[in-house]
C-alpha cells in the first residue's frame, strides 16, 4: 500500500497565499483529517491533491508517483478517488447509473464496444453492475438503485456520491466535508460507512472536515490549518488540547458570536425605528 506525502505545498492566488509550505503524510490504511476554520485552505489543499488546482511550489507524492502536476484523470487512474463538497451527481439518472460512472476507468470495452453491444462488452457490463450493487449495499443505498438521484434526500445523495468514488476501487479516498449540511442521523450513517470503508476495503482516507466532533471520532491523525499554515498535527486528542488550535477555533466562534450579536442589534434597531 502507498503513502500520500505532501511536502512544502504552497498555493498562491493573486495576492493571497491560500497554502503556505504545508506538509503531512497519510499513512497507508489510515484516516487522516485536515481540519481548520473557514478559509484555512482545506479545499485548496484537496483541489491540489486531486489535480484541479496547480501547486505554486512543493510536491505531492503517492507511492512511487509524483502527482504534483498531473491532470485529474491521471491522478484518478493511480487509484485516488474524490468526492465534492457540493453534490456532483446527475440528478435525472438512476443511482445505479450514477455509481456505474465511477467504473469507467475500469471498463475495457469502452464506449464503442458497449455501444455496439458486443458480447464481451455485455459480459463486462454485467460484471460491473454486480459490483455496483455490492457497493450500493455497502453504503446502504440498495433500496434506491432505480430511483433518480434528484428524488433522494440530501444524506442519501451524499452516500451515493461516496458509492461512486468507491466504485473506482480506489487506494486513497479524498473526502471534502462529507457530512456538511447533514442532520445528526445522516452524519452517523456517513461516519459508519467511512469507518467500514477503511476497515473492509483496504483504503486510506483523507478527510477534509470542519466538524471537530466528526474528526475526533474518525481520524487516526489530524493536520490543522489556519490561514494557509499548518498550526498543529498529531492524534485527535493531542490536537484538541493544542492552545493554537483552541485559539483558531474559539477565535472563529467568538467572531461569529460577535457578528451574530451585531446583526441582532441591527435588527432590533431597525424594528424600533419602524415601530
Ligand atoms: N480559485 C480561487 N481563487 C482565488 N482565491 C481562492 C480560490 N480558491 C480559494 N481561494 C481563497 O483561498 C483561501 C482558502 O480557501 P479554501 O481552500 O476554500 O478554504 P477552506 O476550504 O478551508 O474553507 C480563501 O481565502 C479563499 O478565498
Ligand atoms: Mg472548503
């Protein structure tokens, strides 16, 4: 199994350093979380790892391969699968067809063979559909296989998206805020699937996450970003006690609370004016 090694990764946008010499290693078979307040650089990091953004400097290596300047499809071909922070499924297609899309990398017949309905293409299709049904069962969406994705609840759609990533048979799974916007029950269901995926499918997982509770339950190791810099790293317990981390998170909450108080004050003010 391969480790993912991120070294001195820097990403600059016009006038802004989104990531500043960040480094961490995702050990084979582990769940590694990258956490931090909004704007910390988590999604930027994720987008470099999956080939969507180009690093300004630094490197990303996976096993023997240098991913730093590879396009997304070549990174995917090395066994690195991703999900998106916002759902990226085809709403009018069935769950089964959406998950099948994840298997294209593994399909030998390709579009021509499948289009001509050649016998080997048909056999291959049957084999892939059987695997898609296994994966659907694994993430708990079997009962929705024929339903158009757009008809399903948000929590189920997010699990379908995970199923599509798993359908690529990845060695490393990149998850960007997999429980964002979910209610408690949906979060628990997703957490269970993530734990099961690591245990049963021999994959490493990089989890980019805002929710500290989720990270504490799931991660073996944590890297904490704030304003593009790595401010802490270690086990969830170590990181949770780190004064820099507490400051970064509580600072945000204090600022949010102040904003909320301000807008409440402004609202109260405007009400009294109209009264
Ligand atoms: N494509 C982009 N162009 C310019 N600035 C960007 C781009 N993507 C992200 N940023 C900026 O980089 C910083 C980090 O953003 P992001 O990685 O999305 O943070 P997070 O996911 O931790 O909330 C933010 O200040 C954001 O505005
Ligand atoms: Mg983000």
